[in-house]
C-alpha cells in the first residue's frame, strides 16, 4: 500500500513542473522584449541647448529602451571633447566642429557619425556685435568689417569659421580683418566694452545681455546670414569598427530625442516656433544644464530631427581649415565621416 503522503508529493511535483516551465518561458519572453544588457556610454557635451535632444532622450527613457545608460560629461569648449573621445575618456562627442576635431579625424583617430546642431535662419545661437566706439565710427553692417579687429574665442573654432563665411559672402578681404583669439566670452566682453576690440563673433547667450544694456550693438545673427553645419556627433574610429551595434543604438535613441526637440521648438518650415510641448522640453533641458528656463528659451538651436549631416559644408570646412594651416596631413576630406552611419542632408 502506497503512502498517502508520498502519492500527494508526486502529485505536487507534477503540478510544479508545468508551473516552473511557464515561469522560465515567461522570463525568456521578457528578456527577448528588452535589451539583454545595459551599456554605460559617456557623452562629452558643451553646456548648450544644442544637446537638448540628448537630454530629452535620457529623460524620456529612449536610451534605456536600447540598453544604454548615458553619463554626461560637460566641457566649457569644443576642442577638449575631441581629445577626450580619442583618449577614451568619453565614448561619444556632441559639440561644435573645429580644426582640432578635423585634424584628429584626418589622422584616423575618430569619425563623424551624425549631425548635432546647425546655424539656420530665425535661430539666435551665435551673432556678430560691434563695440559702441566702432559702431559710432561707421561699423554698422557686416559689410563694414574690413579694416576692423574682430575677437573670437579660439582660432579654429566655430566663430572663426563663421567669420570666414561672412567674409566670403560679402567679398571682404580676409587680410583686412584683424582676428584676435581671447580664449573666453568674459574676456571678449571686457575688450568690447573697453573699446580695445571693434567687433566679435560669439554666443548670443553671452552677448545679448550686454546688447540689452547698451554696452554694444548687434549687427546680425549668424543663422540669418550664413547657415552652416556647426555641430557634429563623433566617436573613436575603433568604436565604429568594433562596436557598431552600440553606435547604432546610441544614434537611434538620440534621433528620438531630437524629434521631440524639433516638434517642441521648430515649425514645419524649419523656423523657430514654440509648440505645445515647448515648456515641458525646456524644463528638461534646464534641469540638465542647471539654467533658468527663460534664459534658455531665446538660445534654442536648430537641430535636424534625423541627425542628417550637411556633408557638403563639412567638406568645405575641412578645406578652409586646411587652407589656414590649421589641419596637418594629406588625407581626403571625406574620410573624416563614417558613411555607414551618416545620413546626408539633401543638397539644394
């Protein structure tokens, strides 16, 4: 005669077995439905609204959805970010294009994989200002820059290239413009208000308070005069070759954030216009930049929602910086980009 307790135990075993199988199956299904790993990626950024799409992507969980955990590393200027990517201190850079970045890319150390921000009409990101002394003496428009001194932050920086585009547009002889690199916006403002410098190309966020006080005169915003590809997304060449999947996941999450950014701040014609979600998106950006919302609102930059890159302008930038002796080495300009990832902006 079988022991009732033993019979009952075998019955429980038979019941537990299908339950265990179901639990394991559920765990497998859950794992398939989400990334199997969480990879930490360090992103080098400038302290600017140009990184708004990345902040939104983090806040809305777009990075988490593709198994990435971003860590933001803030820099005061663009060039150190390129160096940090090459050294491995950060995994991705999202900042302004510069001679230093192109030099490292030309050496094969890093690759541009997407667009960041772009100067475009109606966006007040960078501008040209004249000192009161120079303005009173006749420096009233961009055409008048010849024969004057112009301050920028650094040689080979986005403001430097912006000045070159202005010279090209208005037929200004470059040698007639005395360009001075003063390293920082506070230094430029001091020189401008003191009358030591006639004009400057600089961030609107830095210059507009001085313009409002009457300390200097606004001549133009760069986006209204000479649109160009100011910012790029890049990573180490080794990363593009050995971790292609991570690059694709990263760019996919960033594009989702940029779509939300675009919908919040840019209209269907590509011009600056706040939409219904503008305040909510500004609050996210302000949180990561630790700046007041109203200070950021006028400084919103243009971004392409799909991160499409103005390839033609990138090639022009490389040629111009090389012509200034700021890029060394004999390499094809196109090699600074990895076209496996780049989505080209359609040419007009």
